[in-house]
C-alpha cells in the first residue's frame, strides 16, 4: 500500500471540492518547455503580493493551487495568441514581455523581476496579447485560469491584494505614457536607465550594474525613439559621466543620473537648472 502524505490528502480533498490541483504526473510537462517542480511551496514574494491577510492554514491550502515552473534563459513562457490559461508570478530570475510589429520588429514592453505578476490579462482576454520570454534562467509560480478565478471569487482578501497589484502596474503604465508627451527622448532614456538600475541593479566599483543585455534598439522601443537617437544620447551620457559600458552591461552613476533627470525636468518647465551638471 502506498503511504499517503498530508500533501496528498490535502490535494485529494481539494479535488473533491472542485479545485484543479495542477498535478500532471511525473512525466508530464507544462506548455512552454518548463520543468514542473514536485513541491507546492510558493515564493514569499508571491505570498506577500497575493495572500496578505490570510491565515497560515489558508496560505498552505492555496499554495497547492500553484505549480512551480522553471524556464531556461531564452525560452518562451508563452507566445502571442496562445490560450490565456494561467497567471504567473516571477519567483526567481527575469522575464521580459515583448510584442512584434508588422515588420516582425520586436518591441520590449517590460522586464519583470521576482515578485512581479504577468498573464493577468486573462481576466479580459482569451488569448495572449504578447509574448513572455525568460530573460535569464527563471522560476515562475503559476496558477491555472480556473483556479485563479475561483480564488478571486471565494477570497475577497486575495481579490483586494490583486487589485493593488494591478493598480501599481497601471500607475507605472500611466507615468510612462505621460512621459512620452511631456519629456524629450534623452530625458525618457535617462529615466528608463535609472528605473532599470533601481529595479535590477547590482553594486559595482564604478556605480550600479544593470545586469541586462539591452540593445540600443530595445532601449529605443522602450522610450519611443530610434536606435540611432539612443546611440547619440548614450554617447552624451558617457561624456557627462552618467554611465559607462562593460561588455553588454551598463554601469550607471545613480545619484548623478537622478540629478540629471531633476535638472532636465526643471529645464523642461522653464526653470533654470542648478549648476550641478
């Protein structure tokens, strides 16, 4: 007789209650080439983002609705027009969201770090509107569409936490849209570099290393300008001592970059900037 663990008994009870536990068997693999993990534990970042305010018992039960998926760097997590069948929370590594124009030109939409959510548009879309790719080796806490919708409808605290997550994302999108109409391209580039340094930066002798292999074209897509314009502005930033390049990574001086942004915002609004730069 096979010994039944507490986890097995909990999963059986959840199945009887109509929940999809996501257990596919040892030989099955989820879409996108991910490798499923046997354990139900979810990241503390996922818990903080979604399960705040729930009891320890509720957290343990809900954690069994998630499946850990691991992706090698460069592999697709899902593609545009794939069925929107799960929500993902980045557990480790980096995930980038991209889309393609008619000319097959890839546009970088966002780079997600541990604790960030993606795939949340399944609440309004049946198919994916963009592609998600593992920028580095990445681990994702995934929950199926059906379970996620049931979770939101049966746990008001989880629904409220998810609204907070979406609200923070919306604020970032609105700020980015506002920047497009109210700043110059080099100002937007400086703000993007500072944001990437704040979100993903690692300490380096000369400043903060952005551990992302970003091309000039990708930076141009992020701020709505051309690759040539980005190249010109990066040369200017180097001359001002705001950044340097080591291999494929940027090293930025965050205090000087922040001061540059503040001075340019004053200049844009007609206020004489300080003599700091």
